[in-house]
């Protein structure tokens, strides 16, 4: 199984990056699955301009950036894990730009039975509304594409390295491989 982890955090040593690395470590240590983490904040992915060219050319965005390479990897994956810090009540703009480019392959993605997971990390307590909004966003994506959302986790960790200090979070993240 190919597992693609899309890291929407611009902080290479931030809490979201840690959470996704812990997930990848758990998968690698316990399965034979192929795991790849892409930090989408390091890619050049422009916003969708709604030109519609992708719907006429086989699903490729005509803007010359990193869209095609990341969308190709999403297409090839069996399971996609999205990770994002909570920025102004939603996912990071870097991850949102990639998600918007799913439009280029919507018809093809609908023909696939992918599984999806979501990890959101923010400074506010997990009872705050933004975590639910992020999870609902991905529920809508799954409903539209016919994909299955296997997990949706939220963590409260403000300072870099804070999540690493939680043994229960580390254990939960490293054991997500059991849900695959």
C-alpha cells in the first residue's frame, strides 16, 4: 500500500511536522507499506484560477508549478494523510492550495476508493470550533470524491516541541498504522 502524507506546515520542526513524522515512523516500523511525506509548504503551488483547462486536457493544471507532481502522487497513493496547523480557523494556505488543485483530477479521483486521514494541530483547546470545521471540510471532500475518512485527529500544542512532550499523543500517532 502507498501512503502519502501531505504536511501543510511551514515549520519544519513544528508540532504538525512532529505528528506526521510519528505517524510515518509507526507505519514504517510495523508494516511493509511505502510511506512518503511531502512538505507542501516547500512546494510552489499557485491557487486555482478556475480556467477549466484541466477538465479538457486529462487532468493537468496548466500553471507551471509543482501541482502536477504532487497531484500525481496523490493519484498514485492508496491512503492520503493531511496534516495542518490551525491557521485562522482552518488549514494552512499551503495545504489549501494543494487541496484546491484536486479539481484537476476530480473525475479520476472519484473513480478511486482512497482512504484519508486528517491531523490538525492548533494552539487553542481541542474543544474550540476550528478543529470541527477542519474535520468537516475533509468530511465534505470524502463525500464528494467517494473516499473513506479513516481518522480525524486534533491536538492542542502551541509552542514548537510541545506535542513531543505528550507520551499519550506520541503513542496514539505511532499506533495509527493499525487503522490502515
